[in-house]
C-alpha cells in the first residue's frame, strides 16, 4: 500500500457523485496554528492519511505514525489498515501533543515499515485578544 497524502485538517466529509465514485472533501488544511492560550498547552490536531492499495496487494497492513520534536518521540499510533485491492481509503490519527513553547512537531507516517512521509505541524505564539 502507498500513502498518497498526509495532512493536518479541520474536517473531512465523504460525498457521493454519480457513478461508482466518491469524493473526499477536506477543509481547514493546515501546517500551523496559533496556540489556544499561553504555553504550556496540549493540542490534538487531526491528521488524515489517504492510502491506495495496488490490485496485486493483499490489502492488509499496519499504519504507523510517530510524532517527533527535535528527534525525540512524543507520541506513537499504530493501527491495522485494510484497503480493498485496487481501491483507496483514509485513516484519521489524533495525538495529544504538549507544547512547552511554540515550535514544530513532525508526524512520521509509514505503512508496514515502508517509506516515511513526514508532515510538519507548527504551534505559533498565541494571538493576543
């Protein structure tokens, strides 16, 4: 299986269109956000991972996402992944990430120990109200 995209998002919705087809609508794609208040803060950004399964694959695997800051592991999520051969699917991954100060966390995503897709997420200073 292959990772086609991995993005931090606000929302995801599936929409059917005429014929045997489905659309995935992603809203609020983001790579950074202001802190919700003074640090330290804990946030739970939504990561969506879109995968494709080749027709000659078994359709079963394991999705692993490791959140790192400066090479240090902050959180890890491993979940089974089943995709019908020749089809596409997605998985949502959330982790509680604590920031002592603004900075960047990277989500390292891979399937079955394969190539890694890295997605950054930067927490910016809180916006004064």
